[in-house]
């Protein structure tokens, strides 16, 4: 296997025997084969699109299949086998439509005619063979690097487009870009500049995907409002919901109504408490349990109820809670019960059989719900505080958490940030400091949780609104981005920030293994992107002087 798509990558280079995330070599080969077969499907979809033939099933399937290959989503070889077969089926059906419309259904690239063998072993071998790579000498390491950045960005877009699609929001341009770019990956004649342009276009398309996801979430559940979220527990039966998918959480809340079960959020589901259509409508959405994804094995073991994973990040379930955990949507682990039809009865029954929490344990509280509407609602106050010098600087300390050492930089950065600075945060990296009491500046909290990584759109809107209010470009604002990355949604967001021309981003805890020195040079020269310094003190000094 060869996988280097996330920050957890073995030895800082690539996972070649088994994934540090728990992905087996078998699943890695099947994921590679799936991406390969999606390229063939996309070749057909592009040609069909040129002839005015749209196939929404192909579009939906492509984003779901790509999202499945994102880090910590699906570890189940059987599910990948099914996806690969389905991809070939959809492609052949699309070819038939092409023929009927008088089009040419012949393609030079083998991915457009690949038919999976009957046995999974054959597929695994084929996956290993077609994806035997790095460095692919026919295109060179730098082109390979930017092509991979773009592929990982596409996976991030696919995640956002899938979430939005589940809530009924679609944009044909997003699907067209994904198909066009996957199809372009079958070509050998595109050079570095072509791929750099496609990578930035990927950032632009991701902005649109995040925009429709924002519309989907706020349209379905209202704009988040600031709310205190208990970190303690309530006496009674319990279900823990993790991942990012609000629709799954809503379904669980609806199906547990009146059953005497309290629902807790875990990880990236914390911001759900801010949505009136979830928290206010379902009072049994009680509080938040646990911290970031990489602590789940210990935290899930101690949870006395059922656990539902709606999306990434899933880790190998321990035997101690294997019977209590359920996956749904695109998430999968071999042998773990999967809820594929939106009926959460098995998880609810499990929660009712389990002891739940024996007594009330109030615990601390954190604030959630500072998405764009809430922050921009007090924009006048914020602008006034900046003009009067009460707020010196904003830091966006956001991104993903991870299992490797070195991430306490972000905790210390937030602790050390001077009292006249405001920290905006989002995604699961915040669990390193989300319960810190940083106080406020004239009633404006110093720590503002904008939401999930999926809410990076909200952060961008806040930055754009501030730049308009101060009549300066975003790069001239007293705002610095100090980001942590882990998986491919972070790649997509980073490309969006570069597309928007945002400069001087600090990125850590380590730089992606898929960026070659030459490509890094280009990013440094054009965007001023840099690794975080060895200490937060050094970066704070460099930023604030
Ligand atoms: Fe985290 Fe995982 Fe939200 Fe990622 S839970 S690491 S960027 O999947 O998506 O922030
Ligand atoms: Fe390794 Fe990350 Fe790939 Fe998992 S997703 S195999 S940890 S690089």
C-alpha cells in the first residue's frame, strides 16, 4: 500500500504496510481501486455532460464514494467491494445513455472499461497494480504532488457536498468540477501550472460546497445562537452521537423523543447545540461528552450508553464497547453494526438495555454557537472595540486535532495569547482548549467557537465582513490564521483560503508529506504559507511584535 493523505502518516512519509489510522493494506488497495474506477466513471460523466446528459445518481454516488475514502471514515473492505462494483455498473449504464444519444462510448483510458473480478482478492491485486506509484516518473514528483493535493481537496469537497446533499442542497457545478478533475487525472499532458490552476479551482469549488452546506444547515435548523453546553451528565439512559452529520443527529433526537434517553454530542457534534432546530426543539439533547476523536477509545469505553458514529473520525473500536457502537452513513468498521436506513432502533434499544448514568453530575459548561450570524450580530461592538484599541488582534486557531505529539503548541498558543486578543476557533482542534476560561473584552468573549470544520465558511464570512467594515483587504486585518490539519477536509479548506488570496497562514503541527520541496517553495513565495514555529511564544512575538 501507499497512503500519505493525512497528517498521521507513518514516519512522516507514507503508510506502506498498514495505516497508522488502522486502515488495512487490503482496504488501502480497494480505496485506490475505487478512486481509479471513479476516474473512469467521471470520464463518462464529462462526455455525457457535454451532450447535455445529467445523471444525478452518478453525481451523488461519486461524492459518497470519494468521501468514503477520506481518513477515518470507512475501514470495511466489503463496503468498498460493493462501491467498486456499483461504480462499474453506473459507468456502463451511463455509456448506454451515451450510445442511445448518438455519442461515442469508447474511451482510451483503462479506468473507463475496468470490470471488477468476481473475488475480492482479484480486486485487491488490481488495486495494488493500477495504483503502483510514487513517484510516477511519467509526470514527475511536483506534478504528482499538486495532483495529489487536488485529489485530497476533492475528497474534502465531496464530504461537504455529501452533507449538503443529505439536507437537499446541490449545485451541479460542484459535481461537474469533481468529474472534470477526476477525468483530468487520467491525462499525462497536464503540467505543473495546469495542476496549480486546478488546485485553486478546487479551493473555489470548495467554497461553494461549504456555502451550500451552510445554507443546508442554517436552512434546516436555523442560525446557531450562543448557548452554554453542559460537560456533565444527567441521570438516565444515554446515547452519544459523534461525527459531523446534523441530519443523523436530528433523526436520533426524533426517534428517542419520550423514551427517557438523554442524547450527548461527542467531538465535532458539539456545535449542534447552537442550532435552535436541534437544541430548542429537542430538550433531551443534553450536553457534550468527551473531547477530540483521538481520545475516543478511552472515552467510549467509559460511556454507559449506545454510541453512534455519523461520519469521521472513527478509530478501531475496543472489544469493551464494540457491542455498543453503531456506524451509519458512510462510516464503517468490519463487524460493527451499521445502520444504513436511518432507523436507529438498534442503537436506541441498546441504550435502553445499558445502565446509563447513575446520577446527575453537573460538571463545567462551554459556550457554543458563535457562527457568523451570532458574531456579525455584534459586529458594531467588535468594530468599536478594535477602533478603541481594546481588541488588538484576532487569531483563528482552528483545524483538526490528531494523535501525534506536538499539538500542545495550540493549547499553549491560546493560553499565551495576550488578554487584548480574541481567539476564533473551529473544528476538533479546539478540544485542546475549549474549556479554558479566557474571559471577555467589554462583553465580547475572548474565545468564540464558530463550529465544526464544516463551518469554515462561517469563519470566512466573518473575516470578509470585518474587512468590509474596516475597508481593508483580509490580509490587512489584525487577524492571523494559525491552523492545524489532519485529514483531507483541511486540505480543501486550505485551498479555499489560498483561492481567496489569504496570506501568511501558519500551518502545523507538521507539513503534509505530499508537498514536495519545490511545491512548498511555490506556496511560500505566492502565499507566504509557513510552518508553525517551534514555540507559540516565537509565533506570537512574530505576529504581535
Ligand atoms: Fe476533526 Fe476528524 Fe472535523 Fe476532520 S473529527 S479531524 S478535519 O474528521 O473533520 O475536525
Ligand atoms: Fe496512513 Fe493517514 Fe493514509 Fe491512514 S489515512 S493509511 S494514517 S496516511
